[in-house]
């Protein structure tokens, strides 16, 4: 397959990662598909990237989005990386079903990857077919756009296309390709790949590249590798805290699913909690709850430790010195996570001032929620109303199995609000701005995917995307999208889809 120069003006690719040594990736074009058809184009994101949405929606553009046409300027590659998967190390993973077309400089001057996911087998496929099914592609589209609307750093979907070909999983499913946009697709596992091979030169080149691309202010650091470890730790602690604030469970926090940029990446069996329980697990492959909601902060630190191990040879020549420096950095993680976590929940509770008792107040409320089996999202949204109007407590109390426990906690909370004072209207607005009314409820996501995959009906998918684009607005015309599932609608397991 040859590049098409007529497309170059429409897709102005750059390829800085492809300038790195050849052992960083494999060069290959996507595998062509039989009959590509555009399912969804993210026109706003296309414009943000400097692309012409009309061109992308044209037959030529769809050919690019499906992998049938390589645009001029693109240098497609599959990236190499390793990773710990559920605690077990795999020295070679890599893009088994994804092709990085290249990079673009968006309208704000930021460099971003454009990748095709589900674009056919690569040297890293490990006997897989390299394809994706429509359901998981649409799930990633929905969740990524919801996270973007929440203001949480995330990869995003530029487009979804069907291939006109089936993929075989438990049964034949319609095939699809997702065009994913990311600050980059460099992972903790990318560093592990070179460390596992004792490839110090590769590690050094990767570290220099990441600093130049993502953290240029660290370029003059006395110890660049240690500075990079610190920055990635800071970003991950903040990111995971923000997941917790909206009840998000990633589901597969393997080191190959942890982006160095600090974005959320790889939406497989992810889910948002309905009833609050820190032990909640949805992922069908997480049999022992390693990646349960409440374990995510601990896993974040574990993953950062694996990054530190990969960087030791660059942190210091002497191993004992390198370990001591790295350990000192890692030891800052709990405090940094806790600070981001408590600050976020302080805002969700409508508290204007930071006080020493805040962590206890937050913990007590989470314990009351768990014991009362309260809906996570509805409870915090209800508190927004109740903060300014005690009469609104009734809606919140109704969410708890044990309303008395909520009442007891609310006495302390209301005393704190009274002590701080402030304008109730301003507090209401501030709380609504951080407590979403709408999340991608699992049953709504599943209903949208089932309609699309089994009936070819994209209306539920489009409607859900529309609602989730404004998650903090009340949207009184769609109250059903804010409701928790009825017993027969409860989703107990989500699946990776690979």
C-alpha cells in the first residue's frame, strides 16, 4: 500500500516517534478491509486537530479512517512495549491491533498521536487477529468523550467505522476500527520494554524524547530521569484521584495501560459505579479484585514503582544510590494522592476552606454511603441541592438504606457549612460544577451497544453521547438518563473485547 499524496494537505502528519531507532516499533501499513462505512465522526475534535471534517467524512477520508488508504505524510508504525498484566510481567507486548498513523500539531500547538485501533495484525499480535468489534469501539468512544466532558485527562475518539467484515469472539460480531487521539501512546510498559533488555541507550533515548515532547521544562534538570519519575507520579496521583471523584473504575490498570502523559488510556472493561462500594469490580477478567475501585490508588503507586525500576540505570550509576533516590520519590505518592483526593471531595461536599478534619469528614461520609448502599452519583448531586436547602435532604436520605446514619453525618456537615458561611447560590453552582448529574450508566451503555451491534440502530448511542456532552447540566428533558438501573437492568460484568 502506498501513501496518497493528494491527502497530505488534509492530514498534515508529523512523525517524531518514527525518527527514534527502529527497535522502538515495527513499520507496517494497516490491513485493508472489505467495505468501510463511517459510523461516527467527532467533528469538533477533527477541527481541533486541524482536519477538515467534510474530507474525513468523504469516501477518501473513510478509507483513511478504516486503514485502506495511508495519507501522504503518514509513516504508520506499531509501537513496541512490555508490561505487567495483573502483576505478571510480559517482556514483549506492543501494539497488537493498533497502528500509529502519525502525529499532528493541533490548533493550540500541542502534538497529538492519531492511531487506528483494530487495524489488523502486527508483529506484536501474539496470534491475535488484530481486529476490533463494533461494541468495544463504541464503548471506548462513549467513555472517552464522557471523561473529556468531566474534564479528566483522556484519550479521545476521532472516528468509528465499520469494516464490512466479521470478527470472531464468542460469536461473529461486526468489525470496526476506532481512530484514537492521544497526547502520545507512550506507556510505563514502553520503558519496561527497554529495561527488560538492558538497553540503556534505548532507555536514554526514550527518556529524552518524553521529556522533550511532554515535559520540556525538565530538560535542564540535574537528574532528568528522577525529574521525569516525579512528574509522572504527580500526574498519575492526580489522575487516579479524579477517577475516584466520579466513581470510575478503569478495570485493567496494567503498566502497559498507564500513559506517561497522564491521560486515561485503554477503555476496556471499565465502568462507573452505581451503588457505592469500594470493593466494586466489573471487569470479567479481574477475578481477584486487583483493580477494584478502592484499590486503584495502591495500584497507581505499584505501577509507578515499576517505572522507577525501569529508570534506575538512568537515575544513578550506583544501584544503591539510584534505589534510594527512586524510593524517596515513590514515598511522596500517598501524600500527593491524598491531597488531590481530599481536595476533590472537599469541592464535592461544598466546603470552601481546607481544614485538618477534612480527611475524616470525607472518610466518614464514604463509609456511610457504603453501609447505606447509596448511589454514588445521585448522592453527591443531591448534596448540591441540600447544601443550600435543608428541605432537600429528603431526596438524599431516600438514597440510603440507613437514613439515620446519613442524618448523623449531616449534622457535622451542616455545622461546617454554617461555620464557613458563603453565598448558598454560589455554593450550589460550585457543587453542581463538580458533581455530575449524568454518567455513562452501565445499563445505558450496554443498551446503546446492543442496539448498534444487534439492530444497527445508532440512535441510543447518539442520544447517550449528546446527554454526556453536558454532564453537569440538569437536562430536565432526559431524567431517565440520571436514574440508576432497575434490578433487571443491573450490569454486573464488563468485558475487554479483545
